[in-house]
C-alpha cells in the first residue's frame, strides 16, 4: 500500500465524516448535533471531489450542508424541544458505540482490502458538469421544477402548522 496525497486526503476526510457521525449520535444539544452533521456533509463532499465528481460535491454542499441543515434548524426552532427531559447516556453506551464503529471499520477493511476490480479507461469524469446540466435542463426540467415547488409547499405547510399550535397554546 502506497501513501499518496490522494490517499491521505481520503483518510482525513473519511475520519472527519466518521467522527461527525459519531458526535451526531453522542451529543445532547440539538444545535451541536446539526454542526456535527454539517461537518459530515462537507467531508462527504470532499470525498466526491476526490472521485472527480465536482458537480455532486457542489450539490452536496448547496443542498445538504445548506438547505437541508437550514430546514432542520427551522424544524428545531418551530417545535418545542426540552433538553432536560432526555436521559443522560452512560459510559457503557459510549463504549459499545465505539466498539461497534471499530468493528464496522474492521469488517469493511477486510471486505475491501483484497477485492480486485478490473480497471478500464473511461472518460466519465471529463465535462461531467456540462453533461449533467444538459440532461437536467432538457430531459428532466419538469420533474426538477415540480420538486422545488413541492419542497416550498412543504416548508410553508410546516410554518402554518407550527403557527396553529402556537395560537392554540396562547388561547389556552
């Protein structure tokens, strides 16, 4: 196994993604969980860049790290969340979680290390953003726009539902 810059970058990004996921499971404050989720999303976008999928990396940053995280923050702010009612986790849970992550990493390492895939030359990484853009805005433009309208309606509906709950609580 050779240690190239690409391999070290992958290891660093993968480590950040895994640590972000573990922190997401272990943190108790919701805002801290969202920050850990953002670190995970950005690390995954970095892995996409290493795979020469720049468009998917940009979409990962814009959609997941930006839009989905903001929608989650809106949901957190619009709902009643009581931090005090959640039980504190013990050391046993943390140890079992750590052992589970180590076991999963070992199983993936064993499964992938000697897995030989024949390498064939391909030109998929050349102009991939232009190819995706042409396909998206010619063949799939109607589903793309319908999806954006559906997400907007869902966001407005969530705000209306949250306002109704607040108004009912004020009336009581």
